[in-house]
C-alpha cells in the first residue's frame, strides 16, 4: 500500500517553495504550458475518481524540472491529489521503482486509487525524449576522461534549454502522461 508514502509527501506548493536549483525553470514551464480543450475535457471526467499520486523527485533533476510542471497542470484539471517525496530521503520506495532494474532515475510518478493501491507508474521520461537524450549523449567523452566534466556541463545546458523552451517536448510529455492515466488499472 502507498498510503503511508502519500502521507509523508509534500504538497505541490511545499515542494515548489523548497526548491532552490530548478524552481525558476519549473515555474516558467508551469506558467507557460497550456492544456488543449480536449485534454481538459478528458481530465475533467476523472475528477470524481479520487486518483492520487506519489512523485519521487529532486530539485536538481532536469527531467523533474520539465515533467513535474506538466503533471501539476494535469493533476489540477483532473483533481488528482499529489504528494512529492525527495528521492534520496526515500530510497526504500525508490528502490521499488528502479529504471531498467538498476537506476534511481527520477521523476517517478506512482498513480494510486483511494485505497492506496498502485494503478499506474510513469517516468522518468518519455520514449521520444529518451531517444533525443541518448543521441546527445553519444557525443560525450568517457566519464573518466579529463574533457568529460566540461562536455557534460554543455550537454546539461543544452538539455535544460530545450526542456524549458520546446513546446513539442511539453506536448510529448503531456500526451504520454495522459496515456498512462487513461490506461491505469481501475
């Protein structure tokens, strides 16, 4: 059951207030991203279903920076109650949701019903975004190379720039999240 984890989590507002790395970028996306009317109509059909979600995240994470403000908008429209847990403070839960069985990649969104039973999981990124990131990573030197740190810094800036400015990325995330919500076990 996920009820205990949900109770430990921060509200959206508390999580945003606590941020100090990507708060400005998250709020930029949150304030810029717009739902289409058809998405709003679908999400409003969920308002009586008492869907809740626990989100494993961290302020330093670029994927969380772009995914969470979109999730927040969807959740507001569907009346999905959300709680945010900092990954490194909740490794017991995180280790149940490893990416590819090994990586503590975030964000992880765990949707649940009113009984605290998992109905769907989403994260850490869409397949399309993963493909683009993988292509960009191919140009990076080996981690033990002296050039790695500088190259990785440029790579991270390029990703952050696209994540904070590309509406196509936002739409891909929104569509993928909505598909996950539609396909959840009821």
